[in-house]
DNA sequence: ATGTAC
């Protein structure tokens, strides 16, 4: 089976610094893989499938928890406003991020402020997704149209989820987490495609908000539980799995079906998590700017998953597409697009590292060769351990004028722009290949990170 | 990514 990686000369050099190539080749050996397995320009080493990997599997093949990742439905949501960045001075930005932190718990192990409600609706949330949190008062019905899968992947079943995962999940809905998760207030720095930008409601100098988080301890526990279960199952069914991270069982097997049910529950949790955080961010803006979110023009642009496995039709075949650190990007006219984006193709959101730019792009017809997938970020260049050694001077220089909430740079040195690949370089690879059309570029003004 | 480890 073949694997294909999209890189330029600069990014190619980075491939030899970690195990990502080997991991991609290993994945290509799993039963039922539809070639090629894809490596995105932001590929780097992960657990099992590399991050920046796309693996499509035919119906008779296998499903793998490691090919989705530990943070199931880690993803990104973009909100636009009608606010002009010119009016946002540092004082105002500091007030806003302080208020956002007041509403949204950040950092590892934090419990949600809405846990009184989220405990009650938890069952409904994991089975139906965002629809359930909207019913409970977080946002408006039409938000559903602006979320991949309408904010709910069908087939979720809490009975396939361990008690431990449920207990962690109930308390963590509405929290940001740590690591690369963030809430950023950004400015639209440049419009790269006028027509598409207009369709997405974006204009130069506009304030937008980007939210990056996932399924927290809930998804993490599910991934942990099922890596073990699928590893044992692989032995039972005689499937050769090259490493534990790629533990896999037939999609049709008891274990494979159970993983899908649990994974879908975590997918729904994560979409709902971003919905609640969006609601809280809007509340923070309302408090500080003393205006209603409607009058500030708040509108969800789109919400995409970066870590997910789901059924899609490709080349007339029904395939289980595993995306791990990759974004679905359907082209203009594709029937699976939400109605609002039928003519344009839906926005695919690509956050850069904090301190650098982020992008919104759309896929083209040519993206069929990647199973309509594009890169999901800049991609890590240094391991967390190496990046922790970045000096204070280097860190501050890389951050420039960007405001951030974390007191000590040491807590987030591993998230420094220096720890990541150049997002411009990464985005240009698929653009040159005509797989994506860049629509707009954003620069961060203020960043909320999860660290104590 | 993660109540940062079997």
C-alpha cells in the first residue's frame, strides 16, 4: 500500500527528525486501507498514526483509536463580529481576556462552571451533540448549520463508554484544557479571495475569535480504554498491528463497533464543549463592551473537527476516514456542504501557533486525492521537551505584540511559535498543489491559554 | 492531548 506526503523542500527536511514517516508506512499496512495513506504538510510524530495523517478504510477493514488520537474531536471554531480591530487597544484586550478567563475554566483538570446544568443534560449531549446544549440555552438553533456534521455524529452510545470516562466528562463540559488549546481574539490581516471572504462574512480589519479545544478528559479516557481493548481484539482476530498506537479491530466486530459508539460520544461532547465556550466568550464581550452579542455582529462562521473517524463517500465507495490532525475540506458544490456554504465550499480552519497567523481556506475538486482533507495547523517542529528549553528572550521576541494571559512564559514555552513549523510554508504546499484556496489570514491580538 | 506513569 502507498503513502503520499505533501511537503516542499524545507518541510521535507523535518520529516527525518522524527518517526512520522515510519508511522505513516506502518498505518498503510492495516487491513482494508484504501491507498494512499496521506501525510499532510504539517505532519509530525504521534501515537500510532502521525499527527497530520489521513487513513481511509473500506467497509471490511479496521477501525483504530490511535488513528483518531487521544483528543477525540479536537477542533476549531471561528466566530466573526462586525467589530473593527482599530478600536481594540491593549487595555481593552487585557480586560477581554481576563473576562473570558472568568467564564471559561482553563488548564488541565479544571471543572466546568456550568456543571450544575451539564451534569443534567450530559446524556442528551453525548447522544445528540450541540442540539442538546442549544436546547439548554447555549446559543441559537441556526448555529447547528455552521458545525461539521451539524454538531452531532450519529451512532453515539454512552453504554460503550466506561464509568470513569463518564465521570470525567460530566464535570468538564465547558472547559478549555491545556497544551495547544486556546481562545484567541484575532484581526483579519488580509483577504486572499474576495468572493469567498464575502461569502464567509469576513473583511479586512475585522475582529474574529478562534476557539481551539476538544473532548478533554472524556475523550482522553475513551482513547485510553479502547487502545487497550482494540489491542487485545487485534490479537483475538489475528490482525497484525505494527505498534500499540495503531491497535485496531474489524469495523464490524463487537470491539470495533463499541469504539465507534464511544468515539461518536466524544465527538459530540467536543462540539458541545466549543458551543458552550462560544457562549461564554460572547458573554465576556457583552460584559466588557456593554453591548449585546447581536449588536456586535457575533456569528459562528464554522466549526471543524481535526481528530475524528467518520463514514464518507469517496469515489462512489463508503469509507471510514480517519483524520488525525487533518481537516475535512469539501469543495464548492459538494452535496455534503451545509446549505449556507453549498456554492463556496465550507470554510476549513487552520490555526497557526500563538503569535503567528491563522488561515481559513476551502478545498477544491482536486482535494479528492486527499479524501477532501487539508492540513490542520502549523504542525509541531520541536518536541515539548526540547521546546521547554526556549529562553525567555527568544519566547518574548517570537510573541511580538501579542497579549497573553499566562503569567510565566515557562508554562507555555512549549507552545511558542518557535516550537512550530512556519504556517505560511505549510499552507502554501496545498495551495500550490491546487488542493486549497486560501481565503483569509488572521493575526492574533490576544491569546487565552490553559496553564496555571 | 491528559486528574501529565504500570
